[in-house]
């Protein structure tokens, strides 16, 4: 089997115009693969470390030349000669060489670049689509009889952005649309694109700034309240002739860590003014939202270390609502196991760069599956033309994917990749529809 023969790395720019790491992994057969690492803005405290240069003369200190050098000078000598098909051996060798729990010595951005480029190279060696190769890696983890076939994911699509992703005044980070009546990925995208454009018109009509968009392409209007964002989406869907709850549902990414004060363990929403909420208060607020609106999914409804709060939230809402841990779990097996033990959340967001290697990401996906947690593969707010997550979601039958709005090419690259995969699979294509996902 061909081995890794050479690594190349360079600094490129992401969708926010910030530097990120691109890696090319070459093999002894001549086949090679390339990957680009994404970057978050509302990053959690428990994420693997993204190494930045801190040199203010370049890119306001955000350069990644140290990570780039680590790819060729530190990781190259470690992975060269390893069978390119042996993803675990590649990742284990890099983790050991970094030697820190956070991957902070060499940078998770350096490790992930190599890890993903190696997977692309292995797919190229076999002359296979990436999702076929990733599905093989996935099957290695499954017990006999566990479902193993690729499945196209249900998208949750960003309509309105707030929080740290948009300059306006909304506390909640994402107001997302889920086309739950769709029977294929193409249909899901088609239905949602229409709603997205109509929403732009409605915002404009009501005097809001429909031309302002957040980092992920969602509209970033200056609305008075969080609730208004949902109201505008509902009005739009109705104007499109869609039926609430039957054709579509709403998902929220509250990203509560960014308005949580850890000293007092309280939540500070602009809507409640001076009055801070504790976890029980936040839970009541979210419960009220769920009663009022067709919300089927809430991400980071509480802060990343508020385990006690998460247990309250999950006990109160977990039977009827998907509760996703993003900052809470940071795609880490250890944190997911704490969640399982404490009955915190019932779904996990999967971001490759929160953990830093492909193998560990596949392991967390499998751990979640085994423990009955739903899985949502996710892009970051800083993205590029790299489409690896589309293949990852299909290969592992993750069920759901969160990429951003249906505009901006760094988002569309992934949506279009999913359309392509659905097309390649033809009559074999299966889509994670409402029934498969178990949404009531
Ligand atoms: P991030 O946002 O990439 O800025 O962390 C995505 C999310 O919070 O889901
Ligand atoms: Zn999030």
C-alpha cells in the first residue's frame, strides 16, 4: 500500500480573510490529497488549540506560519513512511509527537490539516470519492449488524445570525430553518433557498437591513428582540405557502457561553436588562420558546461548564427537543462521557477542529451513536472551499449537518458537494428524513 512520502503546507485565507493552514499530503504512488482547516469565532474553552503566530506585523497577529512550519518540520518526519490507508496510525503518531492534551505544542490546525489531507490522499490512491473512503474507516468502528451505509444529512440552515457572528443586537447566535418534509437533500436545499430569498424581501419591506449578513451568510438585521427573528422566519415560511411543523421547523444555536458570567453562574440577556437568569431561569425561558414556536432543536442553550444546569435543561426539555452540546462537548470523547453520565444534552455537534484529528472525530461520532445521542456535523464560522465535512456527514450517516446560509461560496461548496454525492449515489441515495431522524 502506498505510504505518505511528503507533506507540503502553506498559509491561505479563510472566508473572514484570516489566515489558515492548507496541507497537501503526497504518497509513494504519486496520488495526493489536499485539505484546508476551518476556524471558529465563538470558540469554546475546551477546544483543541489553534496555533496562531501572535506576530502583530502580519495579519494582526493571526498568522499561522508556525503551524505551517510544524507540518513540514515536525509532523512530516513522523508520518512519512506510514501506510496512507492507516488513518489511525497517522493520527496516533501525530498526537504522540505533539504530546499535549490540547495539541497546543504543534497546533490542532497543523495536526488536522495533515490528518484530513492524508484521508484525501488515501481516497485518491483508491480512485474513490472521499465519502467512500471515510465510510470504510467508519465501518471499521462498527459492530456487526450496526447500520453502515452512507446517508445524506438533513441540513439545518442559517437564516438570521446574531451573537458573535453578526454585528447587530441579538443574543442568540443562529436562527436556523429545518426543511423537515424534504425527502432528498436536493429537495431540502431547494425548499430552503426559496425561503431564504423571500426572508430577505420581507426584512427589507419591514425596514430592516437585509443586506447585512453574518459570518455564515445569515441575515444580520437590527431586530428589537430574539423573538422577532423567529417571527420573521415564520411569516416568511407562511408567505411561501408552507405549513408550520409539517413542512419546516426552527432550530436555535443559543451559544449561551458568550452571555454567561462564570463568577456568578448567571446568564445576561439584553432582553431581561439588569436581571440575570440562572440555569433554571434560562430553562424556563427556553421552555416558553418551545411552547410558543415550532422549535425542534436547541444548541448550547446553557454554558460550556454549567453541567448542573444542563441536567436540569435535559430533564425538562430533552424528551421533546433535540438539545445539542457544541461548546459543552467540544467534540471530545471525555466530555461526551460526562454528558452521558450526567444526562446532559441528547445530541452533539461535531467539529473536526475542536478535537484536531479525523480518527478522534470518528471515535466521538461512534461514541455518540452508541449512547443514543444524535449527531450534527458542523462547519465553523471561518470556512473555505474545503468540503470534507460534507463527505464526513454522509460517510458516517451522521443524520444532520449545519453549514450556514445558502449563500457565500464557502458554504455553497459544501451544499453543492452534497448535491453531487446524492447524484453519484443515484437510486442508492438515502436521505435522513424526519422519520429516520425520529423528529415527531
Ligand atoms: P463558530 O460558530 O465556528 O464561530 O464556533 C459555530 C457554532 O457555534 O456552532
Ligand atoms: Zn454552536
